């Protein structure tokens, strides 16, 4: 139990550092698209390197289930990861994370349509609270803070991408193990990244860089903030229930906000911080309710 809590907490902490390391790379001249692309490419190379030992046979599973697994991978690579880093580039770490945490709203909506899941009044009330939090985040009247409309679109897009990834993942886990699903999600859509000139430009820029901060940040967002984060979370879930894990993962936005304020020195209005808190609390409670419903259905 304690080990599971430690795994999930460490995973959430690593996830919370992504925006800060991304900001270091933005300052070095990389775009949000390039940061996300190189992050996923490095992750993919590492996974392919350990494929014979850890993921042997997964390519056959991907081939047999490509109609489900390819869209699932596209959702995480382009919908979730890509749009999150682009949103961070436009909005900053705190707001990008806050908008990403609206994902439970979109998961509820998509799950009701595609999985037939029914949400009660309490969950919809929490959705309303989350929407109210977004309203506080977007309220800049009388403040010297300007929000990018394009950045907001990317921020909400990352949340929707995560929701699609989560719903497709629920369907895939009915027949595919979590380990194989992780490999598929982080490799299947990667070749599509090579079709974009911006990816090659980013790789060329990285190859010419002698800045250890740049190389260290890319190692951090790929090996620590992607691979190790997912491995720890998966192992943590085998030791604790989903509702407990949901509470612990609220460390992620708290770490992200702390680093954004004290390291990146982002400044938001008090009402916006209240909105971020409202979104996080609402998302957490929705996750707790989901965990209880699943537990009751098993009993």
C-alpha cells in the first residue's frame, strides 16, 4: 500500500515538472511542437531498444488491433502531448495544466456516448464547478494579463485529446494488457511525426546544441516525465485503488504551479489561482466518485 502511494506520488511529481522543463526548451528556441515531437521520439527509441526483452510480441498485437490502437496513439501523441506543450508555450505552465485538468469533463461526455456510462447529479454538479473554475481562469478584466485565444484552443484541445486517449484506453484494456497498451500508445503514431518539417528542424537544432540544460531538459521530459512516470503509475495502480490514485495525482498540478511561480516566475491574478484550485478539486472529486462506482460494481 505504502509503496503504491510512493509510486503514484513520484509519478505525479514527475508529470508536474513537464511544463517547467518545456519552458527551458522554449527559451532555448524550440517550439512547443518540436519539444513534444523530440520528447516522443526519444521515448520511442528507448522503448524499441528494450522491445525484445520487455515488449516482445507487441507488434503482432498492434497489427491485429490497429483500428483501435492507432487512433489511441494519435490521441496521446498529437491530441494530448503535442497540444499541451503548444498550450504551455502560449499560456504558461499554470494555465496550460489547469485547462488540461478539465479532461474529466470531456471523459464524462465521451464515455456517456461511446461507453454508455451514466453520470449522476453530483458528478454533473462537479462539472459545473470545473466550468466555473475555467471562467475564473479566463477572467482577466482589470488585470494586466492577456490570454491567447489560440493558446486557449490548444489548452482545451489537450484536455479533449486526453479524454479521447482515456476512453479509447478503457476500450482497449478489455482485451489488451496495460504494458502492451503503453508500448502501443507511445510508438504507433510516432512515424507520423517524421512527416512534419518542424520535427526535422528541431532535431537539427538539438544536434547542434552544446547546452547541457537543453539536453538535460529533453532527457527529463522523455525519460523521466514520460517513461518513468508511466511505469511508476502503472505499478502504483496494482497496489492501490483508482480513487486513492486520483487523490494522489493532484500533486501534479500543485507541483506544476509551484515550479511555475518560483522557478519560471509566472504571475497570475488571485482569482485565476482560485479558478485553478476549483478545477483541480472538481477533477479530483470526479475521479474519487468514479473509483467508488467501479468498486461498488465489482462488489
